[in-house]
C-alpha cells in the first residue's frame, strides 16, 4: 500500500500516525478492486494544498451521491494494460490476440465511462470522465474482430 512510514522524516511520520493514515488507506482498499485501481492507492498521500483538498472533497461527495443512486461501475475484471503498452513502445513488437483484446476491454470501459457520466447531473464526475481519451472509433473498428 503506502510506503513504510520509516522512509519519511520524523515530523511527517508523526503526522501520518496522528491522522491514522494507514487505517484510512486500508478503508479505501476495501472499496477498490482490480489491477487498474489498486496501484493508485500507492500514490495516496496526505495533502496540504487547501484548494486541492476542497476540490477532492467535492469530487468525493459527488461520487458518494452517485453511488447512493446508481450501481457501482466495475473495473475489477479489466487487466492492467501498463505492461502491454510498455511493450508497444518497442519498435517491431506485435501483440497477441489476448493482449489486443485486453486493451480493447480497457478502451471499451473508457468509452463507457465517458458516455455514462455525460448523461448524469454529476458535473465533476463528468469532467473527470471527459479527461479519458475518446476511444469510440477504436472500439468501433475492433469490436467483433477479436473474440475471446
């Protein structure tokens, strides 16, 4: 999860202990599933930028309302594409059909998230979803071409 607290200077270790930060991250871990989202927990650190904290709390509040009203979107079945994408950066490398299908699944999920939040009143979540690349043409071109 987060880096061991021993790596931090004493003042920061004290703050992390007082905030019970490891327990907060453990609570987050209970609600995060899958190889796409779990690595993000490793990047969670307490912040000091008040404006960013306020913005993040607004996003979290909006997400909480969304989850009360709608089913939780699932990403747990998606494979982490990072290794595949890293391989693609090497000239001459080709992918297997399973790797292409894994990337297509991620692209399809991105397309679906953009569409999902564009049709809701959740403007903050929509702005996050719009930050995803638009994979509609890629998904259209490859849909049905590669079968599991």
